[in-house]
C-alpha cells in the first residue's frame, strides 16, 4: 500500500477543494452566459478571462496534488505546491471580490431570489471563498509537512564536511 505523503485532513481538504471548485465553476459559467446574453463575445472573453484562468489553474493544482499525494514526488514538490497555492489564493480573493461587487451592483444591494444573474455571481463568489479557505488550510497542512521533513532531515546522519583542496 502506498504511503500517504500528506496528513489525512489534507487529503480531505483536497476533496473538499474539488467540491468547492464545482460551485465556483458553475458560478463563473453562469455569469459568463449572462454576459453573453447582454454583450458581445469579445467583451465577455476579456471580462472573465482572469476568472477562467484562475478556476482552471485551481483545478489542475488540486488534481496534481491529489495524484501525487501517494508518491514521493509530493515530498519533492511541497514548496512548489506552497507557492502555487499562495498564488491561486490571491487570484481567488480578487475573483471573489469582483463577483461580490457585481452581485451588489445588480439589484442595488437588494437580495432577490428570482434574480438568476445575482445568484450566478453569488455562486461564483461562494465557490471562490470556499476555495480560499481550503487553500489556506492546505497551505498550513502542506507547510507543516515540509517543516517536519526538514526537521527530521536535520536530526538524521551528520553532514560530511570536506576539507578545502590545496
């Protein structure tokens, strides 16, 4: 049986991240559809370009982390995962802020359950916020594993010192 290179809670967070990603994907897709109904395709492509790149970047990051969490490759890629998680979390924060702002601008801040456009914005914002929370927790769990690995390596066999050549 393969050894899990990530804390079991981290594995659960990866699955929760994929579920949150589905919510965010649905919200971004519905928001893009409503944009296509009112504006040209080129305008909507430019308007939601960052959101689509962020959503798919998050998906591939979660899938790669899930695929490698049972391999030694996860240990070698811990710092890369931490860097990418930080990057995509910042992008998700901006994306969520944009969708929250758009949802308030739709009805002047009034909550209307029959307004599907505001619901699409709210779904995208909720998915982005859930992904941010998941990524922050993953940063903690992946980072703790990296710190433990470095600490274990520090207490392992002493490093051999070489005398300078003359």
